[in-house]
């Protein structure tokens, strides 16, 4: 989590695509935000209690990492030598990013209910 699609940099956990500011560049989000802001927040907060809990997300990442054979992981790293995600996108980074991202999103979604 937090790694851009190209693998060459990471987003900050506080980068937002779901804020009112984002709607200035996205008409669809502007309409959704205006009409369904509290519903979005309620659904997000509901999901955070179980499916999107840090414990559940962490368990899924750890289980996935455990299923990937070391050989496959090594082959992947050999193929993508110049992509920094090899060094930066590990389970510790993912959990750290998720923790900070959830803190940010929780506050943002709570503000939608005011």
C-alpha cells in the first residue's frame, strides 16, 4: 500500500482522493460527495469495524506473503531490479502505511458526519 503503480515512489498516507478538495478536478466525485457524503462515511466506518480493521488487513497481507514461495519472490526481484519497491514495499512498510492511512481516513470520514 502506498506505492504508486510504477513502483518508483510512495504516496503519503495523508494524500487524499476522497476529500472535498479533490472534487475540484473531478465532477463525478463532486456530485457523489455532495449527495452521499454521510452515507460514504457511515459505510467506511462500518467496514473499519471488521473487514477493514487493521488486524484483518494485516492478517491478509501476512497470509499472502507467507503463501508466496521464496523462489517466486526472488525471481520477481531479479526481473524488476531498478524498481525501488524491492527495498521499500515490504510487510513492515505496508502495515505502517495502512496504520497511518486508516488514522487519516478515520478522521476524514468522521468529519463527513458533522
